[in-house]
C-alpha cells in the first residue's frame, strides 16, 4: 500500500456534560473513570498509525467537549505527540471548549502545554435562545468564559448558531454584536439544522417547533456577514469568518481535500491508498468497540471508501464551493456553460478562471452544488 506521511491530526474526545437536543455529533456522557483509559487508547492508536504520521502542522482536538478533560490529560497527549512525531514550529493546535467546562486554571495549563487556538461553543448571548438550544451555560457564563480565554489566547474563535426557535433577526444581530465586542480573530456562524435522528429534529417533524421563516434566515445570514465584514473578518467559507491570516488551517485542509489522520472513537481520516487514489475511513463510533480494538492492537476502522475519480470530482465541487476560493472549472471538470445561469442570477462569479459562490449563492449552495454534482 502506498503511504504518504501526514501532518494534520484530528483527535476526537466524544464526551460531553450533557447531550444537547439538536446535536448529531458522536458524543456520550462524560465519565471521569474513562478519561485516563481513553487518553491511553488515543496514544496507542497513534502508535498503531505511526508509519503515516510526520511532524504535525495542525492538530485539532474536537468533540464532544474536550474541555471536560483535565488539562493534565490534554498535556499528556500533546507531549506524547511531540516526543514521538514532533510538532512543527508555528503549528496550529486548536482545542474546542465549552463555557460550562473552562476555568482560569485549566485554560492557563492548556496554553502552557502548547494549545494555541481555542474554539468556544457559545451559540448565543441570549438566555432564552440558550435555553431553547438546551445549553448548560447562560449568557453571563458565556461572557465570563470568553474573558478568561482572552487572558491566555490571542487566537480564539466563537461559534454562534442562528435559526433558533423564537429567535428574531434583531435578537440574532445582538448576539453577533456581542460576539464582536470581544474582538475574536475568528467566528463560525452555523444555521441550526434539524437532524432527523435528534430529539430536536423529531420535534420539528411533529410540528412542535416554530422556526424562523426563510426570509428571516436569509436576513440573519446577510446581517451577520455584513457585521463581520465591517469588523474586518473576511468571509472565507460558508459559515466561517476570520481576520486575514487567522483562517483555521486545519479546516482549510479539509475543504481542499487534503489528507489528515483522525484518531479516537468516531473519528474520520483521509489517507492515501495508491499513488493516485485516496481513501476515507472512519473509526468505530461505539466506545466499547473502539477501546477493545485498540487494546487488542487493532485499528478500530469501521468503514473505508476508496475515492475514485468520480467521487474526487464530486468532493472537489462540494468542498471547494463552500470556500471563498471556489473551484477552477478545469479541476472540477465542469463545463463553463453550466455555470452561466448561476452567474446571471448573481449567485456566483467567474474570477480568474475560478468559479465562486457569492453571499447570495452561499444561501442556496446546496441546490447549486446538487445541480453541478448531478451532471457528474
Ligand atoms: S456540547 Fe457540543 S458536542 Fe456536546 S452535545 Fe452539545 S453540541 Fe453536541
């Protein structure tokens, strides 16, 4: 098997203090007893994958809620990575955090062990909306958590959610302005999507939730993008905004179809398999199976898909069109005449040979991407 060394690592910590009703990420209740065993399994998995890992350029510790772990556990993991594979100078090391599980001491220790970027799940600064989302924190705790983060990290990102039950455009823009008042270098703004397998998704199907109407959603997206632009954050991906130079490098690698290794239960990887082909694989999202496999010196791979040429083109389109860079018509093998209608309707631009969605186009990206992919 052809193997290219990879310097981008994702680490999944699937534990949360409580499951949010809208969340369809793989996450399970935090269990203190499990923390040490899971951390040892992560290190063991790294050892099993050692032939594919080179000095790391980006490390992203996501979840779940990584900050439910002790800072010492995260430090042990980073130290293990550094001593076995090396971490490049200037590497981006991100850790996802939650207001309910951070403290001054924990964030100081995390900075001291090498974490240099925090992504905090605030979602809203409105207490009613936070309640509707089933979050554990309130707006005062959210602001206090960001104040501590700012003490130790220049580079941090705030996650916000729009399209929440009972949320109006003005209420959403208040949260946007509050987020900007902390001068973050990066903001992610996601539309709340009812996933059918979640309690929230089921309530939506049963007609039990009244969500903002489509026009309001469009006004929320537009208003936020304008406010972020005025604050100097460039719109570099459908849901992501950053001061230039502070785009999330780890996530940019995903959107460029770069290779990465994901470790931990439920983590995904994109690896080489032959000189021309890549493979996407996922680890078992069953914690007991994951731990058993690793403790028996076996990779916990659940599914593996070889990415053939057709799938590669599809990925190039649906990942590339999420970004401000767009796609080159040549690399995505798209006929320019197919792009013309989108350009005429102000949904896309063709600029320097690259086809990019406009902000109006981002709002209907699923339909545009669906139409282009259907031709492949
Ligand atoms: S804290 Fe995040 S990962 Fe955990 S359940 Fe809530 S949304 Fe999901």
